[in-house]
């Protein structure tokens, strides 16, 4: 059993910053890609950023230059630093990991960008 716990969401004004964290626990032997997705009301879930086990990163065009994904392999943790937030970044953000060919999802954390 693998369990993902997310934290760091909340309400922030446009131009502000938030840092999301996600820690995996349970029967984990190795973690491959760690990702952040988001889903806004009425929209499909979309990939925001991903990071490989070796640290290679990839970002959606809409967040490039504003968001930074990082990971701490020793702690099975992935972070998403979000700067210069915009109202269109409002969504539920989900952590996702791949471990031994299986995908696991967190419960989601709400991020609201509003004045």
C-alpha cells in the first residue's frame, strides 16, 4: 500500500507564491517519475510539471518560468514552488508518482488565486 499526502495549498493573491509538498509512504521500493497535475472546475486534469528520478524536469507551457518542481529522494518527497500566480492557476493540484510500473495519486490540495 502506497499513501501520498499533499500539503501547502490555500488562498493567495495574484502575483503571490505557494509551495506544495507531497510525501509518499508505505510499500515503496523505488520511485520513478513524480508529477503534479491540476484540475480546474469544468476542465480536464492536466499535467503541470514532472521530474524524473535523476532530476530531469518538464513543465507545461502555461507555467514555465513561474513554477519549479523538485524532489528529495531520501524523503520520498516532491515539491512544487509556484511563483507569480495567476487566477487561471486556480485548481485542485494532485501529486502523482510512478513506482514499479504502477501509478499512485494524492487526494488533492486546493489552490485559489484571487484578490
